[in-house]
C-alpha cells in the first residue's frame, strides 16, 4: 500500500501548483486521474515490458448454474488473466470468441459438461462446454483501483509509486490549464521513473513467464 494519504497528495500537488486556492475543487480529481491512469497502463514503452502491479493481481470465485453458458466478470476486473475450475481442479484453456460461437451444439442439453475453456466477452466469462451443474470457477484477474476519497485513504499499490502518481497528477493539472510545456516536463519525468521502477519487477516477471524450454539436444535453455 501507498504511504501518502489522499490529503497529503492534494497538499503536495497544491504546492506544486503555486498554492492556488482557486483550484482546490480539482486537486483531488487530478490525483485520482493520475492514480487510475497509472494503474490501467497496458505497456510501458520505455521499459519494453507490460505494466505489472503485483498488488492488483487477485482472484474471485464464481459459481456456475446448469444450462447457463457464462458467469459474471468480477465487478472490479480490468482484465481476466486465467480461469480455474476449483470444483474439478482443472485449468481452463482460453478460447477465441470465433471458436466459441462456432460450437453450434453448445446450447443442447446433451452437450453440457464440465467447463474446459473460457472466453471473456464484455461483462461475462463464457464457458465451454456449457456447465452441467454447479462448478466453482476461479477467475484470476488484474483489478481496477477505487478512487481515493477519504483524507486518510492510501493507494492499493506500493509506496514506491507515490511520487510518480504525484508527478502524473501535476501533468494532468498543467495539461488541464493549457500549460503544455510544463505538462510535457512532468509527463516525461513520470514515464522515465515508471520505466526505471518497472525493471524492479524483472525477476518476478521472468518467474511468471516460461523462461526455460528444451533445445534440440534435450537440455533446458533460458528463453530470455
């Protein structure tokens, strides 16, 4: 979790903006815009890797109903990573939407069974085969953050991101006020820091990938 409180974020941003009282209603909005923006990044170009926040990786169980081909996506999900059938202890394979809709028998009672594949479409996770009863589907996902609101609220990510959020908030504030040169300075500084900090997660990123595979001689070699 972060170290700076919402009150501190707003106070520091106000100081960066010259202690302008006229913008008091907006400091909190700019902080939350920065917080949402950072935690919703897909890829950090300067770091050459996907944005990864371990504190935002979580899971939620959903129970299927016989004859219903889907379960709801967790309400705070940004993107679903994997699905696991906790009832039958099986990993569900991802399938494309085209592959799913091509299964023309999926609505037939005789084709129901234990889910083996999944696909997210909008607010639902579609399962194939269509469930034949109650199965606990564990969805692993990256969650969306909730806006900071109370004065003592802190972020859901590590304290190492606090200064970057403040810099991004300064970027949004300057951009909103049409101060494009100052906005660019804060934007570039923030993304240089983001790129550097993302490298901290290199070891964990490698652990999440398949980093070893057999070569032609049958020995295991790193893929990175």
